[in-house]
C-alpha cells in the first residue's frame, strides 16, 4: 500500500476527502503491480458510511435496523466488486442505486407481514423515493396528488400504496394499547353469554329430539321460553309437582347421554 493510502477505519474523513481517496484507489485497480482484492476491500471500508446512510433512509418501516445495514453493506460489497472504471466514471452514481435496489428488494421479499399485490409493493417503494425528493423541492411534506403528478399515476393509486405501508408490521396481541394496561387481545374479545347457550343447545338438540313429545314440549317451554313450572303444568295439563319430577327425569336422561353424570340442565339455562 502506498504512503498516500487512507488509514483503515476512515472515521472522521470528510465527504470530499473520502471521494478523493476513492478515486485514487479506483485509478489503481488496473495496475498489475497492485492486488485488486485489497484495493477493493479498502474502497469498501472507505465507503461503508454510504451504505449506512442509505440504510437509515428505510428505518422505522418495520424492519430491524441491523438487518437493513447488513443488506446495504452487502450491496456495497457486490457493487464495488462489479464496478469497472472503464465503463463508469461516477462511482457513487453507480453504487448508490445498487444499494437502494437491494434494500427495496429486501423490503419487497421479507418486509411484508400482510403482503399486498406486487404492483402495490413496487409503487410503494417509488412513492417513498419520490416523497423524499419532493420534500426537499417543496419545503413541505408532499401531498398524494404531488407524488401522483411526479410519477404519472392516479392519486388513488398513490393513496393505496401509502396505506399499504401498514403491512410491514403488526401490533402484538400482548401489547398494551391504552391507559387501562390491558393487552390488545382483551379489547378484541366480546364476552357474550349467548354464545355459550348456542353451543350447549347445539350439543343437546339431537338428544332432545329423542325425547317423547311431552318431554320435548317441557324443554321448549322451560329453556327456550323461560316458562315457570306452574306455567308449564298449565300448558300440558299436569301439576307443578309433576312438572318438577318430569324435569328431573329429563335432566338425568340428558346428562347420562352426554356422559356428564350431571343432574342439572347440562349446560342449558332458561331464556331471559
């Protein structure tokens, strides 16, 4: 390595100095007296800051920042290995698009929890890029109509792409979502007592159909209409005491057939 080669690490090197050193190293790539792989490694170390800066552009979108930096650095390595000074004179003009392309592909392939159509994924990346450019040009956050005009697409498509950003990540059901300190899952559950009754009736209904006509009528009056034993007796022409004995027998039979060994209503409760 020549005396003019930059020190390893390159911390605190200004952008102008970094570009000058990079150009010097690139000029030596075709020198047969140099070891190309060592020069490429030095170029990579010198421009790691470029990869880091590009990775930061995509943070806070649901992907781990360390993963983003790793993808960006790998893209930098591949770009430097492929770079040919004879074909391209603008090093950053070649490397930066390569890094951004790898980051966008990473988002497209690994960043979606809820995956929208491919066309929306690709438009979302373009919207993010153009949005950053327009923010600088306009001095404010661009409206969807501004972005749509720049991209030449309908505003509705831009709005759809922006809303697709939520597909990058989802909230954990265990996360606390308000001041009540309750997990999010608790707010999604509706405790409805009627559900248990529906389930019980679904299980018991085939067994009830095996009862006699009078017993079926007793079950209907008691558990569907909430009739009292006296009202049931008046309906079927027996005393309240007889209704009580009949109901005990019905419950015992249903409990035995359900295998519950229970002498209650086997999960049924009077209608209210």
